């Protein structure tokens, strides 16, 4: 209920305390929360069309941002294996857990491949318009996916050859 939404203002200092106790920089959490801010604002803006919409909007933004910060703190301080084990105990579907586990396992390959492709495109392009740059990024996205999957398969084959599961 909206009347209980202001609990978040009391929860914010506790989140900051936990972050400081876990040696997680507050600036890092706030910077990551800025990524979620457009999504939070767009979802909460629908509340502006209701009676007392401004209060509901503020309450939704506060609760949503604090939830995002709490999840980021949890993800930063807890190993992925423990998060997946807790999700398994909560009966999250195994296919989803497997997908998240593989995503985490091969994320570094995706980032590395993306960095290499961006560097290669920048070295080939002298000057491009904004539309040309977006077009190039769009076509690069499909290629990046294919190259990353191919590279992940090669890494997986190499790991299996060494006896890893």
C-alpha cells in the first residue's frame, strides 16, 4: 500500500551500512542503479494518471530503486553458485537456472569479443554519421552473437578435452 511505501527511506541507511560493511563502494551501487533508472521511471510514470498520482509515483520510484540497490548488493556480495543454489531451493525452473549459469560462465567471452569487435570497427572507420554508427552496431550485434557462441563452443570443447564437466 502507498501509505507504507515510505519504509524505504528507513531502509536506505541499512543498505548503505551493509554495503560499507561488505566493502562495496556506494558509488558503484549508485552508478549501477542509474542503469535501471529509466526503466523504473517509465514504469512508475503510469501512476501519474491515477488519483494522488504524484505520491504514488514517488513511492514507486523509491521502492523500486531500493529494491534494485538491494539486489545489486546481493549479487555483488554473493557468489553465483550460492545464488543459483538458493534459486534451486525456491523451485525456480532448472532450464532457467542452467541458462543463467551458462550466461555467467561465458559472459567474459562475450565482453572480450565485443571489445575486440569495437576496436576493429573503430580502426577501420575514419568518420561516420550517427545513423551509420547505429547501423554498424546493429549489424555487429548479430555477428557478435554468432562469434561468441562459436568461441564458447570451442572453450567448452577444450574444457571437456581436459576432463572438466
